[in-house]
C-alpha cells in the first residue's frame, strides 16, 4: 500500500471524518471546531493519507525542550493492524529525537497499552504516578 506522510494538519473536514470514524471522542465536551483549533495549536503533527484519504493522525504538545505529550493518535478502522499506527508513532518519536527531547509521555485509550509497550513505552513508576484534575 502506498501512503503519503504530511507534517501539516489535515483539513478540518478530513479531521472530522477520521475522528468520527475512529469513535474517538472527548466525552462530548468539545465541538469539532474546538478540537480542530486544538490540533492546529500542536507543536508537531503528522497525517497519513492513502489515495488522498486521511487514514492516520497523531500530534505532539510540547515546549520543544523536555515536556512532551503525544496525543490524539488515530487510525481509520479499515487500516488498523497494518502498521499505520506504528508509522504515526515512529514519525512523532523521530521528531522528538531530532529535537533532543528525551522524555516522551502519552495518554492512551483503554486496551491500547500493549501497542505502546511494543514501541518501548512503560507504565509510569508507582513512585511517580500521574495525576489529573477535571474542572
């Protein structure tokens, strides 16, 4: 399968279609306009196309030095289990490596931990657990 990488954000329509198709949602808290604005404010993103159709996406939020968070990694269901997610992640991690970023964090969807473990990610140390606050 011939795919095309793009370091630019997809169009809003392409992003919405992929977002809806993957079933990923932000618990219905945000509009698609807000979600698209969010990805446009990313430090780095990668879009993957097959026949000009957006099939994969991922982005990084970062200060460009040491605080880095990978988020919104999505692969169209028809293209899952074909290495597209790995290609997205490899592109994101390559950017971090090129910039000298050593510590990369991410949140993942339920049931996706094994995918990220295969890429070298580990669960946070129980001595330094992550925390969050929902406002």
